[in-house]
């Protein structure tokens, strides 16, 4: 499981002209799921996201977590995070989980993040053609891969 975590001052997802999720201060999280991912990966990643200290304190240091700043999460499914680009110029996506595996894990991630943050998690629509707008703050962008826990 991979997540691209972006600290934002605002972010939104639009599908067919309708906003499906939007936040102010918080994290835009692009989530990629592969067939090898487990609930253990999901729980570890959710903890990382909820507790990542990348918001500035009164001294300008990245010491505050999402809860410390009252932030929210916009979670977007993103199978292209598992693009294979080694050969040729057209990426392959064979490592990305198929919907029958990915959708339940994505939905479980929404539940897990809501439980950890005590907030309603904003989302896109799995598999839809989504338009994401964001104002990256910093910019702060962090890649987290559950296969690199140690």
C-alpha cells in the first residue's frame, strides 16, 4: 500500500461537475492498493497518516499532527501509484489491486481514518474520472510505502 500525503490548506475532488469531497487545512491522501496488501498494512498506514507531525508549531517547526491543527483528510483512490515504468514509455499497472480487492480495503481505510481522527473522511469516487484541486502548503509531500516499514 502506498500513500502520497500532501499537506494542504484546501483540497477538493470533483466528479462529473459535482464536488464529492472537500477540506480546508489537512491532508490530501492519494492511496494506492496492491494485491499483496493486508489489513495490517492498512492499519499501520492509517496510524502513520493520523499521527504524521508535519504541521508547523509556534516556532515554525513541523511538530504538530492533524489533530493538533483541527485538520481533515481528503482520501483519493489512486491505482497509478503502482505504475511499472521500467520498460518502455507506457506504464503497466499489473501490481495495482483489482476492484474486488481494492474497494474493500479502500472502504476499510476510510473507516480506520475516521476512527483514528474522530472526523468524517472526505473522499472521491473509487474508479471514477476525478478532478483534484489542491493548494499544497509548504509544499509538504510525503510518500509512505507499507513495504518499507523498517
